[in-house]
C-alpha cells in the first residue's frame, strides 16, 4: 500500500496524468471515496495522460462513458447500480482499453483480481490522501517511482 499526501489539485492532476502515461491495455483502476473526494478530477487527469482531448465528466446517470486516447478509456460510475445488476461491465473490465471505475466497492464481485485500487480521502479543501494498492505485478511496476 502506498500513501500519498497531496496538498492541492495540481498534485492530484499530476499523479493522475503520470498514471495515465503508464497505463496499459486491460488496466483496471478502481476509485473509492466519499462524494466530492476527487474521483472525477482524478479521472480527468488520467484521461489527459492517455491523450484524451474531449472533456471528461462524471458518467453518473449513464453508468459509463467511452473516450478515445492512446488506449480507449472506459469511465464508469457504478454508484446507482444494484449489486446484482448485470449490464455487461465485465466486457469493458477485460477489454482492449483502460477501465476507471468510480464507487467500485459496489461491484466488487465482478472486478478482476489484479487492479490498481485507489481510495481518496479529503483532508482539506484541496488536499487529499491517496491510498494506492497495486494488486498484481504489472500494477506494482507502474506505481514504482511515482512522485506527484
């Protein structure tokens, strides 16, 4: 587990951009944290690191939005899903792109075993604590040397 104390939005964006640069085909990033913790802000930076040029916003009411970059980005917000909903997310979680899943604890039973699990905690107006848990060798490697 890696703990990062970030004091401003620029550091959050820098972390996300760096991880986006390091993203690989089939990568799954899970984002958990309270409302307003910064899950969508993180995803915007991650998308930038992937080369996505479109505006990235929360897919709360659509469940998923797809963006084109160096790799496809599948941005999911599963907050409104019931635990047993089967809407085919597995296809994207095991797809040719990168899946970023907000509120992932709600679909824990369909998540791949290996992933980068990120929990974001608000510690102030703009400051955040990021807990990164790389699960699997590929994820451990992409977290090495992170320094936002």
